[in-house]
C-alpha cells in the first residue's frame, strides 16, 4: 500500500498542501495523512502515519523537508522504515525521484541530504556575516522597540489609575511588556 504524507508550515498555505496531496495521489497514494503545522511542533499526523504504515508499505512524500526537520531526522526516519520493511519514496529530491528500496537511491538520499544541510549552514553563515557587517556600518540596528518608545504614555496612564491590562489593550502591546515598563521605574 502506498501511504502519502503532506505538510505545510502554516494554515495559510492551502495551495501548497493541495498541490502536495495532488502529487501524492498522482503517485498512487492510497491513503494520505496531511497537516498544517510547523516542523518545530508536535506533528500528530506524521506520528499517526508512521504508526499506520506496515511491512511492505511505501511512505511517499513530495520533498524531504515535508517529512523531516534535519538530515539526521530524515535519516533516522528512513532507517526506522527500512528496519520495519517499509519503503520511502521522495518524489522530488533535487529534481529526482528517490526510492529507498533501491540501494543507489538510498546512497543519493544520504548524499543529497548532506548537501542540503551544508547549503543551509553556508547560507546561515553568510547571513550572520552580512548582519555583522551591517551592524558595523551602522545600517542594522535590529528591530525597533515598540513598547520602550511608549514608556511615558504607559506610566502616565498607570498613574491615572488605568490597569495594565487596559493599557496593553489600548496601546496594542503585550500586558507583560506593560508590566516590564512599569517595573523599570
């Protein structure tokens, strides 16, 4: 049985989820588990999917980043599936379809996952360098503070008897920020 798994990071990405589901159906998926959650939180549909698949089944995903947060997690999932006699098919891994039931595809999965992780680390390194240079040039000052510029207003409102929750609501800031500004007196 072919089992599909689709995921988008946010609920606003309806088109992305629909496209993944379409591609999984086109690949022959008999059942599809899908969810719209960040990969950083509990992915209940992924858990259910991994519990559902049985020996002889094949898990199909459109891209590796829909399945795993990192190279290590991708390889851990693939190892677990292989150990249980379950195949993994990635419809687009660097433009190629990979089927881990084939030893060459398994090798390509490891290599391409490593390259993807390396690319990400290089990109983050360049980003850090760019931010450091911009800071040194005085062009990057970080996010503009929203509450600190309103500290006088917050204190005045509080002094006239307005409760912190009401101040927060009126100014459109977090209540905790209001308390922090009041404590900094």
